[in-house]
C-alpha cells in the first residue's frame, strides 16, 4: 500500500469546502495545538479566515518555532543544471519536448567546469537538476556524474526523473544525500491535462517516488506542488497528507517542502489559480505550524525584496546567484533556461541581506549545525 493507493480513494476537490468552511474556532484550535496537527488543522491555517484575521499571529508563531528548532541558520544551496534534454511534454515547463531550442547534455569536463565555478561562489550544498531523458540523462549518466561532483559537495542533492528503489540505493553509495521530486499537482484530472506525453504521464510512478526514496534510505526527501497548476488549497492539503504519510512510514527520513510558484517559461503557460504574496506568506507560516521539523525552501523564483521579507518567517534553505541553464555558471547565456530567475543578486548580497535579518548563512547542509537562538 503506497501513498498513491491511499490518496486515490479521496475526492480531493472536497478540500475546497473544508478550507472554506473553517471558522475562527478552527483556526484558534490549530494555533493552540502543540502536536501533531491533522489535515483539517492545516486546512484551517490556509483558509481565507486565517489570512484575514490571524496572519500576524501565524507569522509570529512560525518565527518562534523556526528559531526554536533551527536557530538562526539558513542553509545555502545552488542548482547545477546538467541537461535541458527532456522527452516529456509538460504544458508548463520550459524544457518540454514541445519547445524547439538547442538541447545539450553537459560532458564530464563541462560539469567539472561548473563545479569549479560553483566552488568559487562558496557553495558546498549542490542540487543536480536535469530534464527527464532516460537514454542520455539516466543512470548510466549519473554513474559518471556523481563521482565528478561529490568532491565539491558536502551535501549532494538531485532533482531528476523518478528512479527505481535499487537505483536510489546505488546512487546513495556514490554520495547522494537528498532527492527532490515534486508532484506538480495531486489533482488527477489536472495532472493528466498538463502532462501530454512521456514517462511523466504515469502519475502513480511519480507519486510513489518518495516511497521508493524512503525504502532506499535516502537522508532527505523534498516534496511539493507547483503552485498555480491547480487550486493551491487542494494541492497543499494533499501535500499535507503526503507529509503525514511519510512521517508515519519513513520516520528516519527528513522532509523538505518547497514553494515553487509558476514563473514565465518557454511555452507561455498561464497559472490556473495564481498564489498571491499574502497567500504565500500564509502558506509558509502554515507549514511551519503544521510540522515543526520540516525544512522549508524558497528559490530564486521569488523577487529579492519578497525573499528578504519571508525568509525570517520560517524558511530554512535558500538558493542564491542561481542559473537554470546547463553550463550557466561557467558559460552563462549559451543555452535556454528552464525558468527565469527573479532574484538575481550575488551570493554576497544575499548573505548580507540574511545578516541584516539576524540570520547566518551556512554553505553546507545544516542538519547537525543548527544554532540556538
């Protein structure tokens, strides 16, 4: 029995009514609980009622919980795009096979160049990212890549196509520490509508990836929904169920939740239900109150000003000076980016902004170095 089996029994659209029906008493009960919270508590925290009347209380609670658990450290990571080759046709993605542009797969020499450039920026937490191409960007490729990158990475993460359990177990022996695999949307009809061709059409296989990662003993699993593909309240309630499931079945596995909002990309896809700045602030606070142990990540999709505001509210990991194109650190502008970076500040500027907020940038995984507030 996997999470897919469990969630397939539910009518996810009913979460709209659950969220909309939350009262002051429901929100106050969720705020007063210690732990654990359930999905109805989470629904209360993401309701319009909570945002209109309790957002300040939520943010203050989130900040207190974050400082208590994680101290004042913020983990710095950088994405390293290995290839923009992809065999999937996804309506919302710049790398979609539907989009016509020059494709590339970085060679081992080019990857080493990227690692050298990243090392000069100070990063030791590297996230390897690819399009989904099993033939040219699959396990045979990863077996070559990880030994090249690992000497530069105190903590090595991947965001690539879903793999089998034995593949993850093998990559762990090569130095893999964490994997992010976002469901994009948990809503079956929407998932089918935006995934038009390729292996990613298999919703079950993708949704069962965190199960396989837990079974392989991967240290940390990143999950999330692409905000704007469908009703964000529905997707986030489903994601809350996924977090609860992972906590129950893979309690040794650390979890990370990210907040990607759809950004402009090749193909021109428009968000179905955009998430406002106020709603994103609410989501960050809701996730921290819901699960005190979660790593909460924000990328350079968001603007510099907005990131500086929200990071103290509960974020524990951020990227900086990111490139979303293969080869973009050593040879910027040569290939198409997956999505447009919104916060284009240098690493030094981001670190300075964190310090002004009383926070400390950490350039390796901070799981064992959290400082007391």
